[in-house]
C-alpha cells in the first residue's frame, strides 16, 4: 500500500464563536488520511486586507477544534486548515468565510432624557431615563460629566460608575450656568452622550432667602 501525505479537509473550517480578539473554529477530518494516521492539524489565518497566509499554531493540534487568540479587534480574517500524518502535510484546505473580530454585542444607545430634580446655590440634582437599547449586555453603570456654559472641556463628576440614574453635583458656584451629559457603559464600551438640552443655572443666596421667606409666610 502506498502512503503519502493526507488529503486536506474538504470543507472550510466552521466559525463557532467570535470575540474582539478570538475566533473559535471547528472542522471535519480529511476523507483520505494518505494511508497513515492523522497526527494533527495546523490553522492558518489571513487578514482580508492582505494576501499573506500566516500559520497560527507552531505545534500541531490533535483535535478538530481550535480557539485562535491574539487577533486584532475589528480586523477581518479568513482561516484554513492543514492536516498532517507521519509522512507529511496536506495542501491547505478551503478558506472560511471572512469574519470580523468583534464582541457579539454592541455599546448601549445613549441614555434617555435628562430631568432636573432640584437646584440650590451650589448643587444641581439630575435624573435620566435608561438607554432604549442595552446593546445586548447588561448596563454596568453611568458616567456623568459637566462643564460651565461656554467652556469646551468636559469634566467627570463621578470617579466610579454610578449604578443610580440620579446624581447630585455639589461644590458648584452660585448663579452660574452649567451643562451636563450622561454616558451609559456596558462590556462593549461607552454609549454616545446624552446632554442637557440647555444650561442649568445655580441659584443666588439672596434668591434662596427670598424663597424660604415666601414658603414661611405661606405657612402662616
């Protein structure tokens, strides 16, 4: 009986799972082992933007499944498999369909409308609605940013993600206009921001005294 290298796998490898840096593959054994048992496989990858195939694993794989790691996020790849027996290696099998390395979920949509709950001379309390879409993953929390009206740079209000959808920003200057924006976050990243539609002005100390006096007189 004549022996030789095996046939290549006759079908392209099947894409089982994809993340932003990994692709899991599965494939069938060659129909013809060349008269010698199959000892393993090599997986080759190619970025769609190039013509160069690169062998991914340095040592052969003994199963017909493999998790390709260390890939570039958002890059598009194709994969093919080479079989090996004791005599030698097959020609590469047919290439897989192109696949983009990305998580199977997206960033959330921007948070809903922002409402003003209360205003004092040095604080503003706001509340907002949940994003319409969570991107397929749980919302981990929210980031709140602010700036004085007319400024270009946004500053973070919270050092850690807020689980609540209400936030009080203290330490503000009185009779000063501020803008706020909210960003939602899930495992995929940050949403587009939702901004307050207009500036929110803190109160004057005298204004607060007058309001307190009016409230007191109304109760008499």
